């Protein structure tokens, strides 16, 4: 049994001195896993970059 398995975002340990926007981003990227299932590293990176761009565009539009 994997004792380090994450079941919810609250279980993700993010350093306390990280700015809130980066804490939220870190938890969201782990929770949503935008490159899940990709076997090609280049494709996985591109999906992560695109997801990150969209994440921050949304935050900007929300005024955060």
C-alpha cells in the first residue's frame, strides 16, 4: 500500500514562504495533473505549459 498517496489538495505540503498564488498553482497542477497519461516527455511538457498559461490567464481575468 502506498502510504504517500494523495487523496485531497489539503494533503499536499507546500512551503509556507511560497506566495499564495504559487501555492494555489502548485496544488492545482498536482490535483489536475494536466499531462496525465502522456508517455512522450515533450508532449507532457507542452501540455503542462499550455495548462499553466490558461491557469494564470484565468487568475488574471478573475483579478487575482
